[in-house]
C-alpha cells in the first residue's frame, strides 16, 4: 500500500535476488547430474547417451513451442513493467493478463508433454534428470503464475503505483528466471 520506505524496498529486493541465486544453484546441480552422465555414459547405460531403450523427445517440436511461449511471456511481462513505470495502468493490466494467459498455455503444453512422453522417471538417469528438471521448472512456473495473478489483482485494485511496485518487480525477476530455464532445459 506504499508504506515501505526505500530502505525496506531495497532489503526486500536484495532478499529476493538471493532467493533467485539459490534457485540458480539448485538447477545447476540438476544440470551437473545430467552432463556428468551425458558426457561420459557409464557401461551400465550401454556407453551411449541417451541410454538404450530411451526415445528422447525432439527438442524442435513441443519443447521449442514451449520455449517460444515462455520467452514471449517474458516480453509481455516486460511490457507490463514498463507500463506500470510509465503510469500506464491499462498497458500494465493487458501485459500482465497476456503473461498469465501464456503461462497457462505453457503449463498445459507441459502436461501434454508429460502425458505423451515415451519414458518415465524410473527409466535410468535420463528419465530422472528429465523429470527433475522439467518437473521443478513446471512447479516454478505454477508458483510464478500464482505470483503474477496476485500482482494482476493488485494492479486492478490500484495497489501498485509507478513508485511502489516492489512485489511486481519480484514477480518479474522470478518469471524471467523461469523463461531462461525454459530455454536451457529445452535443449540439453
């Protein structure tokens, strides 16, 4: 409601940035497990990657579409952010609404991909790494969508202004982190 001082706002922003850094390190550990297995496949995996019996998803089909959807949502969210800074409430509402819509489409496509995947989490290290990385990423997208829905409500309710929108900026930082992970996960 605009009652935070600038010092409190900086503290909240710094705390959220540290949270995002911890998320980066978490995903880095999952990628480390994947690359450790992929770059030097063990004899138990058949010394090939992906392991024998695993039909990997084509990254130029649904994963590419999902990446485009999530990167586009980053563009609509940037539009909403610039609109709120410029005190353009209508642009902020439209940008945030389209971002939420793209997030729901992304989550639906991710569910479709899971349902039709030709392997499971129990199918060697490949399935484990795939479902860990995409599952946690999907969870982060769902949390980010809820975060954006709250911000959307706050924009509509006149609770965010051009000078007091630290919660919206935290949602933007969280969301753009998700867009970057989508790009990385799709092509590893």
